[in-house]
């Protein structure tokens, strides 16, 4: 099944994340702490924690940092009590944006998010205003050049929902959220390690931005991403570089 050509856009996003490694570590520590608090400190029995620990390994985070974050989550060590909160809003030309945060101070966080939206040409929406345009799912991305037939066979056997290819040959495997870890493990056992693997909010449709609008939209997304309490940003905007 063909999809929008987006491999370069995905690589660009991954590169931006790699440039912010220190911030990635901070976000992962929060995620590990909350995952351990909610589901326990055993990675084998807690899929959300397993995913966060795998991401920490990919980001070269020292194991001591991971262990301490788990201990804070389970209460073995004292730590900040974070809560999850989601904000929704609109960017340039009404593009949909979801902002997932972890915070110890909701008043500070909502003020920061609202300020970023208003300063860079967007506006905050109400709860549910754009989330209906997204699907909660697991996503594994494979670089162009990998055999589509082999990926499809392995993915469907592992329990994936769908396999999509884009015009550049990049392959996207989609899974139900609760099956993500099992599919990822099965794919790796079959010899296919994803370039990126995460549970996301995937937009049902995408809007391509070019020129000045692309610059404005990127500034808004950057401003939101740079906020200390922001964990993840999802948007239906595709920025052409």
C-alpha cells in the first residue's frame, strides 16, 4: 500500500532529536519514572517501561541513570511526582498539533504551552479538538532498500495491523499499541531492526508545508518542543525542506 513520500522528513526529525540528546535523556528519565510508577519496575512485565528502557539504550543513556529512574518510580528512591497531561491546538493554516507533557506543575505547563502557541501563530484548542484526527498505534520504520515482501511477511506473521511503503521505498509497519513490543521483538528476531520504533499518535491525513508557511510551522513546533515539560509532539504537518 503506497503512502506519502516522507522518509527524508522522518530522517530530518530523527536528526533534530539526536542534536538534543541531553534533552532526550531528561525526557526518557521522566518516562521511565512514570512507567515504573504505573506498571512496576519489572521491564519484562511492563511493556511501557520496556519501550522506555529500549529508547534509553538507543540514546546511549548510562544504565545507572535508568536504574535510578526506575527506583524513583517504584518509590525505592525519593523523586519528583510527575503527572501526564495532553494539550491540543492548531498551527499555521489550522494544522493539528498534540502536545504530550509530564509535569509537576500544571499551571506552569499550560501557561508555557499557550504562550508558545500564541507567539508563533497558533492557538490552543479544547480537549478532543484535534485528537480525533489521530490514531494511537505502534510504528516501526525501515529505511529504503529493505525488502518490502520480506518485511510484510514477517510483520503480518508477528501480528502487525498494516505495512505501508512510501514513494522513496521507506517501509512503515503499524501495530495496535498493546502489541507493539511483541511485534518489535519478533521483527528483530527475523533480522529486521527498525530505524525508529515508537508508540505514536498517527494523523489520518497530512498537510504538506512549503516556503514561508513551512518556516513558520517549524518555528512553532520547535518552540513547543523546547519547553521543559514537553515529552512528545504530534502533528499532521509535513514540512518540506
